[in-house]
């Protein structure tokens, strides 16, 4: 994620929400006039349930994209999207030029004032030390690529530091050094080491950034890359599930596993105890484990059979899109997957990941990816054109404005509604004044009344609508 993109996402994810009580927008209107009846106007308890939206559908469980088509799209994404990395295609020897390019594109020295969590300015001395710890001047001319598996949910950072920094005093949610997160079983290529030898710069399939060394176990290339392809497996379909408690192996005890994580099953004997417990009421999964010397081993752990998991990725249906999205409803907004949560782009990508659909990590990259079917907009598209497009959206469509993404969940009285992960809302009250409400979580809102700024609606700033559907030729025609 480039620094400008991070700034845009941080600002525009602060906006969103309203409800059916708002007056409908017509093409000539500058903004809608809502009737405010609650903190989030017009949103009823019924609308906060996936069942409400599913009940309005004909054939909600019809498959809209078959598994072979999803696999083909994922292959196109890997081949065509420059923000993704094919770890199998990376060279065995990483050149200084390549590693330097990766680091320079991310770990630029901060050029604006930063504050710590207590509101105190971060000194230039501290910032110079953090930049120096990236050790860019010590990248060797050539280095053999090393491979590893992530052993626990771990932050990806702009720099090799745990220091949380912010652009203004009191803004302690959006950490400017937080990039994303990786999950148990994610493969990485280790490209560089920090000066203090506590961090690695890693390349994962969707992102390249700094990760704490203690979160990665190193192993042979073949073992690392084969882990994610092993069958049979279990796919996490809940927002988060946890492995069963075990005192015998604390590293694998109550380990959080996020939606879409896929884990191989362990071929255990019916008579074999697993971590001191009989496994008949649980799935025995295999998890990567880090030895004291940092090397990789694979160990069994238990996942309760009543936990929200499946034997494969869920079918891509409208009902499943709604059910999966609403499992996150009310979860705290987490910039860059912080707070053990997710942000707007992480939210939609985790929902689609539970159905086996791969997506780029960041909002802008999702909205322009050459491999994803989409309708794009520019300044030549007037409000009437945009209005027609959003009223033709379907469940699961992803609507992008600069720095933010929303998932369409249906229509009420011809007006599109969305679910999105946002820090706040902006709308006009009955008197026409611009109002803001802090949400800081996954929220349900109508789309049309959302204010982008004092003079613009979200509608006016839509950059693209992505629709995951069978034929990529639809990209130029829909919605």
C-alpha cells in the first residue's frame, strides 16, 4: 500500500451510513433529506439480520459462480494483478535490486509529524532509529530465498517496529505503521532481516511487509508451499474460531483462526489421543509450529466439530454472501486488520475468501484489478449514469469510492443497501445540516444518502463496481 493510498483510505473510511427513512435521491438533487429517528436513522433490528435480506430473494441458494470458474479467476488474478505474488515463481536467489525495490516501495521515511498513543510527538531521533532498523544498506548482492509458514495471526508492519503512530493527537485507531495481517498457515518468502534481528521483511501471496520473526517458522520450500494444498482440509467459515485448549502444547492452545483460513486435516487413529484429549468430537487439524531455533514442524490440534467450519470453501451463493458478511456485524473496525479485526477491504476480502475467491488486499487495488469483472467510472459519468448503475447492483457487488468499499446486500423500495466496515457516518439531517456519527464497526446502511463531503455524495465519487460473476466479459456491460 503506497503512503498516499493509506492516507486516502484512512480519511474516507471515516464516512458512511443512514437508512430507509431518508428521502429518495433523484438525479437533480445535490443531497437527500433524511428524517432522523435514531442514532443511525431508519435502521431497524430486522435489517441487522442476514435472514431479513435472504427472505427477500428468489432462489437465494443458487450458485452464481462454480468452483472451476472461481479457480480460473484466481489464476487470472495471480497472473495479471501486479499487487499479488506467486511465491512459486520467485527466484531461488533474491537480488539486491529486487529486495531494495520491495523495501523502498513500503518503508519510506515519514515526512509528516507523528504522535504516539499518548499524544506525544514521535521525535526525529526515534524515527531515524526505526528507519535505520530496516537495514536497507545491508541488503546483500544476492541471497537465497528462505521460506516459512506463519504460526499465529500476526501484524504486517510498514517498518520493523511495534511502535504505534498516528497523524493527530487523539486519533489512536489508525496506526500509520500498520499494513495488514497474516494468518496461521500463510506461506511467506523471507527477503530481508532487520538490524536488531527481530523482524523479517516477507513476501506473502497478497502483501510484502515486515513481520515479527517469532510469528514465522522456517522450513523447506517444498514443505511450505505444499501445506496450503494438502487435502482433506477444514475451512473456517465463522468470523473467528479457536482451537481447543491444550496444556500439552500451549502454542496451539485456543489459537484464533479467521474466516477463510484453510487447514489440512491430520490422519489420526481413532484410538489416538491428541494433546491429552480423545478427538471423536473434534476435527484434528495440522498447524505449523515454531521450534526454539525458529524451524518449522507440523503438529496436530483440535477444532471442535460444532465450530463454524466446513470441509471445503462454501458455494458462492447470494445467501452465503449475506450470511458470511453478517457474521462480522458489529465487529470493531480494525485498520489494517488491527485489533484482531479488519478494515473495509479486509472485511470484503475475508467474506469472499470463505468461498475460495482471492482478492487483492487494499481497496484501490481491488477496485482496479485487471482480473476482476468491474464497471469503472470517471468524471465523464454524470449522476444519472451513476444512479442507474447503483440501482442495478446485485447482492455481493462491491462498490468503491476513493479509500472505501461497501458490499451490496439488497434493495428496499428500489434503493440499494450495503454492509461495510467503517469508523463513522455522514448524512444530512432534516434541516439540511451535515451530521456525523462514530460507528467504528461493521455496519448496515443505505447507499444513496451517504455524504462524501459537504458538497458530494458517495454516489458522486464511485470509482468502480466489482461484480464476481461467471463471465469476465460482463466487466464492460454491468451493472
